[in-house]
C-alpha cells in the first residue's frame, strides 16, 4: 500500500497488550488489578506483608505502592528486585499466535519510520524483536524500545553489587533519594542473578524501573528512564500518528499523556474501553480514533484499519 505521508508512527503498548498476548510461558502477565495476587503466588514475601497493606494493594496497586513507600521505604529495593524477578519469568514460547510477534511482522511491512515504546515491565515486545531478527541481542533493547517506566534488565551499578560483600552496609538509602549509577542492559538470565545478588547481600540497589505509583518515579538511575521519556515526547512533536495498544488511560501520568495531547499526531486506540479515550479527548481537545476493541483482534480482520491508520487514511469509526 502506498503511503500518503512520510511522517513517523509510534506504537505504545500497555498492560492489556501483554495480558492478551498468547503463546507466553509460564502464562500471560496480568492486568494491574491482578498483579498483587500474582506477586503473592510467585513470592511469599508479598503475602507476608501486613494485612492493611495487602488490602491496599488489592484495592489499587498504585495506592498500595504509595503506602508501602511511606511505611516501608527501607525495603523499596527489596520490593523492586522481587517484582523484577516476577516480570523476568515471562517469555514467548509460541510465535504463531503471539500478538507481539505478529506486530513485529506487521512493522517490517511498514514503509515509514516507526518507533516502539512500552509502559510494561515484561520483556515480551523485546523478545519478539529478538526472535524476529530485528535486534541482534538483548543489549540492543535500549536502542530499539523506549521503556517509559524502565525495565528489569536495566541494571544499575551492576559492577559494584558484589564489591565488599562481607562489609556491613550502614546506609540503606533511608531517605529514598534517587540514586544515579552506571546502567548496563543485560539479558534476562544476568538480570535474575543481579536481583538475587542484591537480595542476598542486602545492597541498596535495584534495576531502573518505576515504583508503580502515580507519576511512576524511578528510585534508581531515574535519568536513564527520563531520557527515554524525553525521547518519546520529542518523537511525538513530529509524528503523524500514534497507536495506543491495551493501555488504561491514567491521566495522572502526565509524562505520558501531556506529550500525547500536545502532539499533532493522530491518535488510534486498541482498547475495549474506548469511552475513557473519547472523554479524555473531549477534555484535551483531541480527536481519537478506534482501530479495534480487542488486542487479540488487532492483526486479524482489523489489520486493514490498522494499516489505513498507520498509512494516514481516516477511519470510519470514532
């Protein structure tokens, strides 16, 4: 199909993209409302938290994380490392019906510049790129995908984790101040060892991932992730279109939604709850187009609409 424009397109993936992606081992990652229960099943640490805190997490994960940050700040690195280990377990085992693998096949057909970004901690998009031959190794992830809330394979100060392991660490960063150190992008196996080393040696460190509270602050090496957020905002200033796949619209995450609202890019959505987008669009003066409702259907018969949207053609649905 001939392109009607030469501008770029951005794909931004949320939890719904991974939750409804088949062919994943051990199973697909959950949506946010199931995350805490899944963490409890994965690691007894989460189930042993105080009952009021667990109730807060079950009611709203971000609210629970805010309370954890307030009451148990010295355990933040432990929490983030254990949560990282949870997300590091997911991988694509069957490529045929996996939504990310099919997206990779789709984007290889697109003739215009296309950027990939994700809000997810899991590595399914990156794994699909690796399986599809789009990136040579895991170390290329930081250049191929904008991880807007960080990643468990973005290792902070990896070279110092085992230094002086027999020396008592007296400063556990009780203030919660953001720490900056060298970032290395690792493969999942090395990232697992890194997190286990931190837990074993009591080091005040964690991968560069957000703490999953409003604003999604990154306690360890925030500048690395903020650089990706800034790149995302910069791309949006000249993009023709952005495709939002499986994202719950949390307007309080202004680092995501303000650049989208300010962008000239046409906004296409894959989400069954399209009303949240039309209401947001009405508030922000933006038109939003529905590509299809279900993530699993995106590359079925609606692929024509997806191709039309990326190509710059108007859709009949609003």
